[in-house]
């Protein structure tokens, strides 16, 4: 499930690409979806600032990553799929929810909420990375998720405050590293709720570490469906 195209106002492109590579390597068939709604705003990524008087559609922008092969999130059902995965990027906090503005008082897009609840009810796994675990924390009360560490540690974990917000949302935060090469392994697997999460770009680290951490998340999602 995509949230636009670009880290500051949509899907984190490297995370989406990593997920697709690892799903392909795992032999999974993939269909991409995005909500057919306007973006919260448009960010000029060369400046890191909002582009005035410009608007874009989440589904249309997400189609860039999907190479045009994408459908409205309203068409996503549990009957047609074994699992669902949400990449990160600020689109998860701006377009799939209002977390970027409202924090613990945020609302989740209606279709996103439906999808999360439907997959949870069906006992089918849900994968999330980077900032997107806040969606599970909000919608699935008591879900165990990770966004990495709970302290910034000199800037290594610049979004560490998200861990506290997850607790306020009703979720349980579990401290994890970004990659499986550390003693506290990524990802976190909530076996009860079948929710698998990994920090990804919540950590300032090398790209290959993020790629490997996402691979571990995908591998665990596929393991939960017996693939």
C-alpha cells in the first residue's frame, strides 16, 4: 500500500523498492494499491519546503513507483491477498493518516483502517516499516511494533519520539535495530497479531542496512503465510 511518491510527502521510494525486490526474491505475486485522495501537501524535495499552490493525488503519484500498475485502495480485499505491506515515508503520516499533524489524536484514512482491520480479523500478516507502524498502533489496539530506538542517541535515531507516540496511541513499542546484524534483531514480529515491523529510515545508517532490515521483515511476513 503506497502513499504517494517521495519521502517527505509520500512513499519512501527506497523502502518501496526494497520491499518489491525481497517479495520478488521470495516468489510472491504483488499488487500495489493507494488511496484515491489528495495529498496533504506537496513538498519540493530539492528544498525540503512545501510547494505553494500545488496539489497532487496520492494514487496518481504512487503510480510512478508501481510503473502504472496500481489500483485504488478501495479495491483491496483479504479474499484476494495473503498479506499486506506498508512502506514508510511521511505519506504514511500525512496521507494515510493525520499523524504528522495530530500525533496521538490522529485519524487514519478510512480505507487504510478498513484494510488493517480486515487483514487482522482474517488472521493474515501485516508488514510495516519506518513511520508506518503508527498506523497499526492506532488501529489495532495493543499491537506490538517497532520504530527502532526510544532515544535520539546523538542523531542516529532522529525520529525516536515516535516510540512515545506509539505508546500513547495504544500500541506497545519494542526497541529494535535497523538490521539483523545487531544483537537486538530487526524486525519485530508480533506473533499474536501477525504484525511485522522494522525501523528502516527511522535510523541514520547505510542504505544496505535498511535494505537488509526490510528483507528480514518481508521474509517474516512470507513465513507467516507459509511461503
